[in-house]
C-alpha cells in the first residue's frame, strides 16, 4: 500500500507548541499591541489608511460607516465587521481618545456603556489630526507590504507627525502580554520631544518638566506623583485617579456633592447605580437622593444630602467605596522592532524621533528625485526653445516619434526623457510666455533641490525641519491640560459616625400595613396591650432588631415590600406608626402575611410560596433584590393567575433543602411531596401546579416538615361546621407534585365537612380559634385524641350560635410532653 509522503507523524506537544507559537507571534505583533512609532494597532492603522485611500477625509463630506467597514474588511482586515466597527467607533469616542482620529455623525455610544448605533445608520470620516498621521504616505516614507490576498499594498506603519502612542494611549491583551498606556497632552508631549531632540542625554526629571503626567480625556485628578515617575521610568506604575467634585449649599440649609469629571474608563451609569445602592442599603447615613444631571453642557452627578449630614465625610466614603476614585495601572508595552517591549517615557520619545527622522529623510529623497527629474525635463525644454527651428526641422525629417526622439538625442545631446518631453510638446506652448514660465519653474526647482541636499547632508537642518513640523502640529491641535495633577495623598479618612448607627430597636408590622420602630426605652415603658394599632388589625411581625437589618414584607397579592429598619418611621410605641399607603399603593383588600429579616442580602436562600388556586414556586433571594424605586413601588414576588388568586403563605428555605410539603384543600384533600420537586422560577412567574384541584376546591394551607420528624408533627384543623380534628402528619402518603392527594376527612352525603383553617405543632398547645362573629375560643390539644384519616373530629362550637370558624392559630404550649420538640417549630 502506497503511503502519502505529505503525512508526517509528530508528537502532539510539538504540534501544539509550533501552532500556538505561530498564533502567539501573530496576535502579539499583528493584533493586540500598538507600534511604538505611530501608536496604532494593525486594525486601527488599516482603518485610517483605508478611509484615507477612499478620500474619506476631514475636508470631504461624511460617508456611511458601513462603507468604510466594508472597504477595510475587503481590502486589508479579513475579520468580523463588528470588531472592525467597534475599533472604528472607539477611534471616534472623545471620552476614550484624547485626540479622536475619526469623526462620526450619529450615536457612537456613551460614557454609560451604551453601544453605538448600527453602522448602517452612522456616518464617519477621518478627523483633521488624522491627516498628520497619514501625511506624505504616498512619498515612499514607510514600508508597504502586500495585504492578505496579495492584491494591494498596505503600510506597516504610518508617517505620524506627532507621538500618537503617548497622546492617545492604548489598551490591549495578547498571549503573555498586555498593555495599558494612558493618554497624554499633545502640547506637553511635543515640547518634551523637541527638548529630547535638542538634548539627547536628557534625564527623566528634565522630560517630566514638560510631561507632568497622563491627561485623560475625562479630566479628573491624579493623586500623587510617585506612581507617575515610576511608570515613566520602568513602564509600570500605579496611580490613583479621583473625580473632580465640589460641595454646594442648597435649599433648606442642606448640601449636595456634585461630580463634574469622573476617572478615565469609568462607566457613569454603573457609578450612579453604585452610589444609589449605597443610599438604598443605608451603608452610610445622610444621602437623600442621587441624580445623573449630565446634559449637553457637561457631566454632572449630584448626590443630595440630608440636613446636618457630614458632606466631606460622605464624600470620603464614596471615594473609598465607589469608582469616584480608582487605581490606574501603567503597563506600557509596545512593539519596538517587531518585539514587545516594556518602555518608559524616554524610550517612547526616542523611538518616535528615530521614526520621524527616517520618514523625513525618505520624503526628502522622494521630493529630490521628483524635482531632479522635472528639472531635467525643463532644462531640455528651455534648450529646445533656444534652437527651436532646428528641432522642428529634425522632427519633420523623422519617420515617426521614435525616430524623432533618436534624432534629437544624436544631433543635440538631449537625454531620452528630454527628447520624450520635446516630441510630446503641444504647439501652443511654443510661446515666449511659456518659456518665461519654464525659466521661473527652473529657478524654483533649483532652490528646492538645494534645500533638499542641505537637509540630507546637514544634521542641524534635519532637526530644524523636525522641530518645525512638531511645532506646527502643536499650534494647530494643542489644547489645555484636562487632568489635574495633585501632590496630595490619595488616602481618605472616614469617620465611622458617618455610617448608620447599629442600634437595637423594637419593630412592629401589622396585617393592614402599619409599620413603626421605637426605641427599647419607649417599648419597655408602654403596657403590653397598648401597641397603638386600630381595632380589628393584627400584629404580623414584632421583634427587637438592629437598625442595620433589612425587612421583606410579603402581601397576599404576591407583592413584596423592601424596607431597611433604619428607614422605618420612629415613633413612640403607643402610637400607630406609618401606613404603607403613604408611600406605596396597596389594594383595598391587600394584607401583609409574612415578614422576613436579613442582615445581608447576598445569602443563598430561597422563598417558597403557594397560592390558594393551586400554584407553588421557589424564588431565590438573589432574584428579589431591592430596586431604585423600592420606596414607592412594591416588587412582584409571585404573579397571581386571576383576580381571586391569593398568596397563602411564604417560607424561607435553603437552596438544597430536603424538606417535604403537605398541602390541604378546602374539600379535605391532602398531598405530600418533596419541596425539591418545586422548581425555581423568576419573580414575575406564576409558578407550577401544587395540587390537582377540583373545580370548586382551593388550597387552605400547607405544612413544611423535615422528613425525620414526621412522626412528631401533628396537624390540627377546624371545619366550617365547628368540628376539631388532630392527627399525625405521617398518615398522609407521599406522592409526586400536582396529584389530587388523599382525603383526611370522611365525606358525608349531607352537610359534608370542609376545612376552614389548620395549624401544625409538635408538642401540645393551646389553639386560638376565631369565628366570623368575632368569637374567640381556646382549644387544648391534650384534651382531644389523635385520629386517623377517616375521622371527622369532635364538635367544639355551634356555627349557628358562635359563627363560622375563620382561623385557628397557635397559642401557648402545654408543657406536659417532650418540650424540646417545640424547638422545631
């Protein structure tokens, strides 16, 4: 069998090493890192060159960005259009580029992290300063190489009439290398470049007299100069960049903090959100409102403070805990002679000067060659005018154009080029006027040739030309520094008093929506039965908690209201407190059914919720975090299927609980299954079916239980006919979710019993029974037997006299059994 000689067996390590080595070399040199000479990555250079080739320059009308992207992708950069358009947009963003290289019409993104409009909607062209990067590229000033399909030539570097690497900076990540070069001020960089040209042995300290530090397009303040000097010396360093802020007086003897400049590369929307979260979570007391008032006049983030708040202390806290102050890490890596190198300030300027000198020499040689070629032709034409009659006679005697050229060369010693120009001459140019013009042009060209020779032969003349061009760029494009360099330390001192005081208070929340907190002193000095609630209302939550605690209030309509304890209205214990309707609109029949407390909101816990119409779900605490509008709007915890749907109960469970749930319906069906069968859903979801209900049935309640304690848990239920029954939970067989379940009351043909309410307990309890006629009765569970599923219990009240039972609740435990069981409930 013949073997294919092209197939070679190689170890996987060798193949991977070779291939990844090639790939790494490509992305380091040809993708992610900028060239030290023009400060551009390949994609940026190709964008500028393709737009320049297409005549899409500052002095021409805008063209669709899609056209530019298509040219770039088709001719020079065979990558995705989205990556090319992203790079094009980046070059136009004046909050990322100190001197934008592209101008755009349309939405090119924002400091809030918004993406740009699609390229079919936007228009672009090169900015005026880009011409300084591309100027003289047609004069053989830079090396040109074939593109990816060998159909066109593209530059390996741009001529660059100013040090763009420092002016606009660069960011990139490749295999084993990353770069982070901040933007700088054009005027300062050019001054330092000129100084280094005049003083090649200049020290870093001398150069830093001109380049004070980074000059970010977003302004802000650099705190301290130590990190700057270290970065300019070694290429690596860290600085602290702080927002430019002021504290202003406003109405009501209050103050506000206004940020007008934020650190470079900080997302403004996320910054505002973070400050607002600090306000919502009450991490620090004294912030009343956070607003983004940025408009066409400039950036403005306003933090409005409460009366008597310590503005400077709050500002210090925000510097420390938000992006109002960030660390910026210099990592100045660039491609220098095809090698990634970590470079300092002086090395960048030296590399640029070396490049600029090379560009000017090549340009001068090109111009000299063109001038000398033209001079040769003009000298020939002038000589031909002097002997015009003989030249005409010679041409007329010739057989053809080629013969005429040969005859002119032989008879009059013209060069080939001169002879070509003479025979191509049009008759109208044989006038005295044209001769004068040729003589004038000859004089002008002789002067230029002399200048070119002077520039190529004399080092000082070359340096003067470099300085002249640099100063021209500075004069046209130079601008004032935006970033302030401060010698102050970036360290901030925070007074702990600015944080919310951790104080123990008494909190009460009622079924009808009254909330209050009182000092322990006020609570202890008030009678036990004097809680200030209106008649008919009922306490849902009453506890001594910290002011740092967060509360979640669930309603029977599936809503949840978030309240930090320190935001609750502080009143005397005997006063009513504040009603939720003063801040949040509640339905007339909406009630608080359960309240949970959390020290932190990042705990991995789930809420278990079930409705009366047979739906159930789990919801992660992480998916029920407070929003900006939590004060004025309730969050949805579970969507109600119909207007008659009601949330029966909410429980807090662990994510991977092994608990079981037993649901009871009005018609006395009971179903038991694992809570793990209930899937996690989003906050706006209805959930899944909990039980298969008959048409006229609904869920009355449920019991959560640890399987190992099923034999200890009892259920007490009351029927609409006034019968009480108790039994052990384990008599309900375990099945899967959404089944019909089993009966726990015997079905009667006439006047059947229906469950009105139920309660679970471990040890014997006193149960408190309430009826529709507001009658109250105590049931002692130790006075009733435990029954099976087929019993209807014992009558305890007469509904015709006492009213129909509405609710049965736990009262005091009866301490005649195993008391430690009660700890489970």
